[in-house]
C-alpha cells in the first residue's frame, strides 16, 4: 500500500461519498475553498495495487498566532477496524505535519464518541485538544423518514412555528446567484451585530460559496414576505448528507417564524439529491445554559433531532515546547468565549 497526494476530484469524492458517515468537511471542494484563501492543503490517501483508495484524509495548514498546525476536520475517512491502515494514515499525518513545520496536528475524526474511540486516540499517542475543531456534538435528522414522521417527533413549539409561517404567505426560494450570497453576507453582518458575535468576512463566505457552487453542492435559501428578507440558510449537499452550514435572520424573521419553513424546504431538496441525513450541526448539552450556543441548540432540539457526539478533537504533538504555549492560549480563550 502506498500513500500519495490525490489531485483527481472524481477519484477523491467517489471514495469519500462511499462512506455514509462522511460529509463536506472532507470533500474535494472544501479544500479548494481553503486554497482560494492561499492556504496550504493536503489530500492524502492510501492507494492499493489496483490504484483504488482505501483510506484518506484532507487537511489544511493553519498559521494561527497560537501555533502553526495541521487541521484535519471530519477525517480521516477509513475502516477503523483495519489497524494497519489506521497506523499508516496516522504515521503519514505525523510526517506531513513535520514537513510543514507544524507544532501539532489537530484531528477531529469522523468517529462516534465511545470508550473504544477514546482509547484508540490514546493508543495512537494523541492528547485531547484544549479547543474544538469543527462540530463535536451535532443534531441529526433521518431523511429516510417522511416529513410527517419528522414533524411527529418535533416539539409542539416547532410545529406551531411552522404552521404560523405557512399561513403568513411567505415566499421561499433557493438560489446559487451572486446576488443571493451578497444578500446573505449583508444579513449575516446585521445578525452578528444583533446577536453580538464576530461575523465572517464577506470574502470568507463568498469564496466558500463559490467553491461549492462549481459542482452544484450549495444553495442559499431565502424566506421573504412582501419583498423583505426574513431569514436565509446556507446549505451544502454532499454525498449522503445535507448540512445546515450557516443560518441568519432578521427581526422580522423572528416575528414570522420563518426558519422552520426554510429547513423543511431544504429537506425536500436533500431527499431529491439522495441525501439520507440532515445535519443541523452544533448543539451543546441541555444544562449548559451559559454557553453562547445554548439558545440555538434549543431551537435545533425542537426538530426532534438525534444527538450525535463525535470523538472530540485530539492533538498529535510534534513540537512539545511550542505546543504548551498554544495550550495555555487556547484554554484562556475557551474560558473567555464561554465555549
């Protein structure tokens, strides 16, 4: 078995999409987005004698002030029971991290949390990271259920909001136009001011949108009433999963409860594309009332979603002294940001 860099988009995505647990975090186009931001990326895979991929990971070299590191979100993608392949992939991650002068490699594997998964991370020589990498606790809806079955599991409040939106003569459209992402960026800035968080830059959102648009993997959903925008969702459709990547709303959107309607429309599209899972992404524990994501977590729980905990981010330490400085900074930031 050889490990090599993969440049063939179809070859890469065919392998990643063949794994039901995979999502856009390991997609080819997500790393095209990182390249557009002048980031160094890697797409590495074990290839067998028939030139077929049997294990893979994609990562990005982050040159953050807290420490240069290789970030691997939602990967690697492989059969975790195949010990030889697991070891080979993690040895390669170490070599690649050293090649780029990283203090550590941060890995959030696409692996449900269990005692077995945590033991495996320990056996691989990894330490639990002081800060998360991508979502570690997600709300998931089974798209093999009908709308009626999903609504039967939703809260009374969710169903009430949906009925209210359906009666309010709200127009919903799904677009991939430049105008749609421009409007999303504008609304996101206003939403950030209202909710008191730091907004993404328009460049960051637009480059992400453009990377996924090239291969029909993204839609911007917009809810309007009397020509005024109520809410917008940035949806990614990749392989088996539809991802609620970002969502923003106006004060008027809250009044008319537009958000549930957008999600029901996106689920309809996801089924047409063959998705079997709808990922609402990040939630926190029900008792974490001081966490800044508590409110949005309660909204996502109102869907009646299943709660999936991934094995949390772990660090492969490559430069111990530099890593200790990173750890101190990140623990302080975590406390300040209430995350």
